[in-house]
């Protein structure tokens, strides 16, 4: 452990000099989209631009808690970790390594399911070589897919957050959680520069948007929640997804456990005071997929949302307030009626607005 820590510090020593992506949270993608909205509003294309709000039931932001189970000791602490999470009414996901690390018994998986937590596949054998070679990757992907079916898992995370998005087509999972927003402290640097889910072909990516417990405790040498709080605050400003990786393996130490409990308490506060949606990764996946199928359509002169789970969706508007972008979210079932000429202009915007899957507009009148 001491040698590993030393080698990592040497390998990562220049991390503070990296200027892009931005530490400790990179929101470049969100800033580009905001800039686009501001340009359109300033150019007078519309007084306000409708879109389908990011989260269900009007929640302003979202968080997921995930646990990668690295060793036998970690596996044996999963029960205790579920007790900890439950004490704060936070359900989480457990990423389980299917081969070579520890025995995965049916009773272990059953307990996770029975208690309302989630199981995902964590790599194949966690040797850090999953993406080294295409032919070998295909062989491994087949085994990973088989384990996914046996576990009843819809989600995947690779070892050490290694990723190669071009190869995702071989993975039979609905979502992946292996791409950091900013990877300064990861073995594979770079990052997706976003705090929102996004599609990679048929796979939904739920990016890792906060610093892993291991990096916080052993690379940054911190046992405070300050960094996590700063990251969460920045993510909430952008209405994004705060995702955490906490390993049962590193919680044996009382100091680490106390830090984790402070994080859980902070998230529970954000849920009660700021209405943050704390969900399972599978629920976020289900929502984001449903949202990508929804359409904004005019009914009379009002904007309505059609599609699966649209009863949980809200119409939102991007507006300018004092030259700054601002979002207004409609309360349920209360769609505002746009004036006719504004509706015509907004409709023409459909193709101009390249807001990924985030904006789905009616294409009539183009
Ligand atoms: Zn791992």
C-alpha cells in the first residue's frame, strides 16, 4: 500500500499544473450550451426557449452513490455499508468484480437486491488491462456480458476508470459509469468535461463527477468533505449529476468512515433543504432514456410533453435576466401559452438548437 501510494504520487505529481479540463469540476459542455442559448436569446430569436427539464418532478439536481467492491475485505463490509447508507435513507449501487478477486455468492447478491440496493458489474478481473487489445477485449466483453445477465445488472464500470468509448458497442449494458468529468487524479487522464449524462451509441454514460475516496484520502491526504462539498455545489449550479465512488475496502479505518458519514449527512441535507434527487444509477438511466424519447409538442398554444414517463417531466424555459441565462421550470400540468408569433420563431429554432438530447422540439413549420 505504501509503495503504491508513493508511485501514484510520483506519477500524478504534475496534476496541479494541468489547465484543461478544469479542476475540480469541468463543465465545459454545459458552458458551451449555455452560451448558445444566450446568443439565440440575445439575437431575439425568441423571448424564451422551451425545453424538457433535466430531472423528473422538477428536481433541480441529482446525486448517485456508488461502491466499487475491490477485495474480499470490501465484500465482507458491504452489509455494514448498506447499514450506513440506510441510516441516511440513501440507496446506492455496488459494483462487483465477477472473476478472480473474491467469491461472489448468490446470498451476497441476494442481500444487496433484497435491501433495495443495486448490483452492477465492475470490470472482469480488475487487472487494469481491459482495453489493451481489441481481440482480447472482445473475448472479455463476452464474459462480462454473461456475468451481467447472471447478476441481473444493467450497469457497468471498468477497473481504474479506464475507458475506450469506441469499443462500447461490444458491451451489453444499458449504462456505464467509467468516464470522469475531470481525470487529473486518474491513471487515464482527460475527461468528458460534463456533469450531465450523455449517450455513447446505445450506452448511457453517467460520468464520475467528484473525486474518488481513494484519491481524496491517499493522494490529496485529506479526511475532510470540503472538496466534495465544493464539487457538489458547482455541479448543482449547473443542475447536474453529482456521482460518488466510495469503496467499502477503504472504510475499515474509523477516520475514513467518519468522513464518509459526513458526506452522507451533507447529501441528506441537500435532499431536504435543496430538493436534490438522490437516486439509484438505474433510476437515473431509466429517466434519462425516457426523457430522450420525449417530445415537446404544441397543444393549442401551450407546450406539452409527450412520451414515456412524461407525467414526471416538466416544461422549462431558458430566458435572459439582466443579460444572464436563467431557467424557469413549470409546475406540473401548468403549461404556459406562448404568443403565436413567438411560437413560429421557436419552431424554426428546432434545428438551430443543437442541445444534444437535452432539447427535443416539435419540427412542424420548418
Ligand atoms: Zn475498482
